[in-house]
C-alpha cells in the first residue's frame, strides 16, 4: 500500500457546480482505480491525501500535475504505508469555510487514522494555516 500527500492552488475560482463535478469525477476515477483518500479545499488551496497501489496513485498524481486547474503543486509526502487510512472513502471531501482553519477541517477527517499519520497531516495543515495568516498580514498585500 502506498500514499501520497500534496498541496496545490487552483488557477481560478470554480463555482459550486463545477467543483461538485470535479469531485464526482475524482471519486469515480478513484473508485475505478482502487484509490481512497481525502481532499480538502478552501478556494485558495487543495490539500489531498491519496492511497492505493503505487503505480495507480502516481499515475493519478501525474494527471493532477498536468491539470491546468492546479498550480504551485507541492508533493509533501509519499511512501509505503501498512494499511489504508480511509478505506471507506473513494474521496472524502471537505470545503473549508472562510472562518475555519485547514487544521480544523483535517481534524474532522483524521479521527480514525493511525495516530502518527493524523499528527503528520495536522502538522502540514498547521504550517499552511500559519503561512496563510502571515501572507494575509503582510503590509504590502493589496
């Protein structure tokens, strides 16, 4: 079993119907390929954890990397895992509201994960929240 975690930014804002269509297609593709995981988005960034067969996860990430709706794609982690962390979810999805942190959203989704993985994903989310807060507080931000 293999996992891959990445973050990216959307190249443009998507309306609700377009975002739902994208998620539906991702779920269908992941189900067909035996991939499970989570996707968290807040209109400024995507945060995704994928798990399954290594070749299929890497092929999925390669498609995502070529998708023009993504930019600034950063692979945060990839490697072998002992078991699926999200066996029931072809792609669990959480939209982060404007008054919510990425960490809060991740906390809801990792409740049943291995403690070590949950801590790692939460650390990624906290770091991103700090970076977003620092960026928003910059005086040169117009």
